[in-house]
């Protein structure tokens, strides 16, 4: 299963640790959506899952992907770009 980290303004956040209910729901939803999209992404050559970090800085989102090889990074990008469903 993919390792997903969410960072807001340079700080790693965990939904269950957030005091604000709206932020907790938002972060939890983002994490769940990423988890669903990446549930079956595994490197066919090495068997590893990707490591994905969602950076939110001043309201803008950027995703960083790392993995064992470029093939896994490419597969992860494809999974994230695919429509939900």
C-alpha cells in the first residue's frame, strides 16, 4: 500500500491530530482519495509501493512521488491522473 504524507505549509499533518473539524475532514478525505487511487499501484519489477507526499502551500497543491524506480513513479502518476472510479 502506498505511503502517503500530507504537508500543509511545510508541516506534516495527520487528520486525527487536528483540532479543527473541517480541516480534519478535509485532510482525511484527501488521504482517503489518494489511498483509493493508489491502492493497487505496485512496482512490477521490485514489488514496492510508491511514497507520495501532498504538499499544500498557501492553498496550492503539489504532489511529490518517489519509488524504487522510474517505472513505479510513472505508474503512480498515471494512477493519480486517472478519473475516479
